[in-house]
């Protein structure tokens, strides 16, 4: 059985993994769904200092507390950045890295560097008009969520995202971006999400395994069965078959 640590993306929280975490646990896996500082149920911790480096510390803290040896870490969307940023400090705990339709940029680059200039300008303008510290969430439909019940469920839970986390660069690494670990990049294709459009090509250039999922960007909400199937297969390859 595997230990999964599922890291959510921008505006979300650990809540977004509910439809994936349950089935994985039913299969015998251990699943942790931490919420990054300033978001979700930790939105009250938003400050001017809460940025990408804070979120990297969040991820590292989960692993330091767990002390696992063969865990699988999954970073969705923006969550790929704190996932990758944490790898040099937690590599000894990791069996596989999974990036689910995530933003991937070189070490030393910021999350904004992975977006086009128009998107960056819009988010900075929105943050300035809001509170200067965070970017208000877009509609749930922006993430490919279309069913009315799902739209309502997601909309009630989305929270503003710390602006600083997009401005701070990934820390420079002494080694490769993946810290020498095997990485699987899962690209969601129905439709392709503009915010990560160039990341799959970057992932291929790193030599990572890349697969497409016919699902929306928030696949863990819109197509949880497909995400569970992919993660179960990755776990089987990483730590052995389910009991």
C-alpha cells in the first residue's frame, strides 16, 4: 500500500481531493491532503509574507512529520511548484512524483514566468483591486467544472490566492528539477488548460513520463475515477500491487 500526499492548486484547499482521497483509502492506501498557507481552511493565515517558500515549507513539514520512505507526492496545477520546490529536502521520503496538469518552470523562475503576459497582468490587477496581497478566485467554470452541483460546491470553497506565491521563484537547485526522482506528468486534455499549456512540453524535455487524461483541469473533481485509476497504477508500479 502507498502513502499519497496530494497538494492542491491555486485558490483551492485540501478539500478538493475529497472524491479521490476516499476511493484511494478504500483501496488500502494512506492519503494526506494538506492545505497550503493562506488558502482554504488556512485562509486566515494570509499575510504579506505568505508566498511560495512558505508553501514549500508546508509540504516539507508534512513529510517531516510523517517520516515515510516510499510516498507518492501529487501536485495539481499551481501545487506543482511547492511540490517541486520541496523535493530536494524530502527526496529520501519519495518513491514517485506526480504532476497533475501542473505549472512547471525552471528552478530560479517564478510561477508567473509560466503564464502569458496577459494572464500575469490580469492577476496583478485583480490583486491590486482586492487587497494587494491576494488574487480573487475566478469562477469554478474556469477550472473546467460545469455541473451545477459541482459549480456550487467549488464556488463556496474557493479562496483568494496569495500573490507572493506567484512572484517568488523556485529555489535554485544543485541538481535536476526532479531531484533525481521518477516523475509522471498527467496532462488534462478536455480541454487543455491555458495556464499550463507549455508545461507538458517542458516536462517532456526533462525526460519525465507524460500521459494524457481526457478530463478537465480540475480532474479530481470532474473525473475522480480517472484520477484514482491513474494514481493506483502509479502506486502499483512504485510500491507494489494493492492488497
